[in-house]
């Protein structure tokens, strides 16, 4: 019985690569989808809310209360609108014309002049949870800015510095993590579909009738998609650096190692799906459910892992996307080295080995007569 031969694997990889070049769907998925995803997520998703509709009810009618309104408007986070004539303060919230109502109580200026506590009531529209939560976070900044402008003498305040992302840009948070989502979709989906197509059309049986061994076939099938994954990452990297102006503070060599470690479980997962499904439609559904959704929702791509329930925090430990998202953000923004990221590297290698072992075992088992 012949053993593994690199020449046979390379020949199969060449055949697969020629098939990819003749397949518009695969080329579109590999070349166009990453660019579209980066544009969509990079420009469309923005956690930095500005211009939130709000109203201010001035019951003090003093220079101090008017100055407070100017402080709110100058922040850029809220856009103050005048209430309609005869409209009750909270009616705008119920009708959706405002997300917040600031009510300056009578005696506001007198309390400031006497050094007492001046009161401004804030009512928020709780039906829009995200906007209400964001405005609640902004309230401390409003209070600090207003106190510095209105209080005499201005009080001492804590000075905060934001390291690694001084402007707190959402794009600096989203775009590096896009690499994990792009690779998870691209490698898992394309690998699952291409091998499933071989089973579905019967060409896998023809391929097995040749001297090629299962390991030759597996490597020959996976190598072209490894190249496509690297090309997709290069495109996203160039886009991130040139269009969004992201820095890269880490080591390119360490980042490449992490990338290869992440590609291993992605390709292995696609291979395992193709062996289990053997039909392109089923393989596509399984790839989207196991490749895109977990990496979108549970990897920390948008929602912090630390804020999830304890059960889901533990479940994400076996998700390669969680660790690669962490590595990407650290490589772009913090410049952490391999020693600082030893746990993510170790978990990527472990999950990759387990998935590859499962895929190989299932592949060999299904080829047994």
C-alpha cells in the first residue's frame, strides 16, 4: 500500500486551484465578500452615538440653566430640540420624538451660587435599550463638563487617558476582529462545500480509485483554501491600514503564526462538516450555523465575553474565534507579544488539533469498505 506523497497532494491541490479559478461563486466568495464585509461592518456599525434627539425643559429660566443647555449641545452627543407648544415634557418620549428629556428644576442657578447641589432630572426612553444605556454612560461626562463650566471655583476632577485607542473609535474595535469573522465564513464554508460537492457528484469515488491516499486528498483539498484565507486576510489588512487608518503595533511574524493556527481549526471544521453532510446544501447550512453565528455572537466580535453569563463564558473557551479576535485586537492596538498571548495561542493549537483529528478520523472511517 502506497504511503503519503507530497507530489500527489500537490497535484490534487493544483487541480483544486484550477477548479477555483473557473468557479465564479468561489472566486466571488473569496475576493469580493471580505471587502464587502469590511465596508459594511467598518462603516455601518458605529457604537459612538452622536446627535441623539433630546429635549430640555428649562424651569429655572436663568443664565446658568441656558449655559447648561449650551454644554449639552456642545458635546455633540445629543441634539436638543424645542418641545412643541403645550406639549408635556414626557410626551416626546412616548411619541418617539426624543430619546431623553433633561429637566432643569427651579432654583438651579441659586443652588449653584450658594455651592449647593443643583438638580437636573433626566428621563430616558427605556424601550430603546442601547441608546438609553449609551446616554447613561454619557451622563457622567455631561455632569463633569457642566460642573467645570458653571461651578465657581471649578472643582478638581479626575483626568482620564484612553490608551491604545485614544479616540475610542468603534472602527478600531470592529475592524481587527473582522479577520476572525471573514476567515470563519470563508474557510469553513468553502471547504465544506467543495468536499461535499465531490461526494455529491461522485467524483470522490473516482479520486479514491487513484493511488492517492486519504491524507494526500485532504491536504490537496485544503491547501488552496489556505491560500485563499491568507489572501483574504491580506486584503482586509491593507483595507484596515489604508482606509480606516488602523495602526499595527504588534509583530507581523507572531500575527502570521496566530493566523495559521486559526486557519487550522477553520479548515478542519469545514472538512468535518463535508464528511458528515456530503451534500452542498446541508454543508452550507451547517457551515453558516457553526462558522458564522458563533463567531459573530460569542467571540467578542461585538458583545464582550466578560458580560455574558458564566455558562457562555465557559462555552466560548472552545471557540477558536474568541482567541483569534483577542489576538487581532492586541496585535493591531496593543502590540502584545506571543508570551503575553500564550493562552490564546495554546487554545488555538489545541482546538485546531482536536478538530483536525476528528476530521481525519471521520474521513478515514467513511472510506473503509
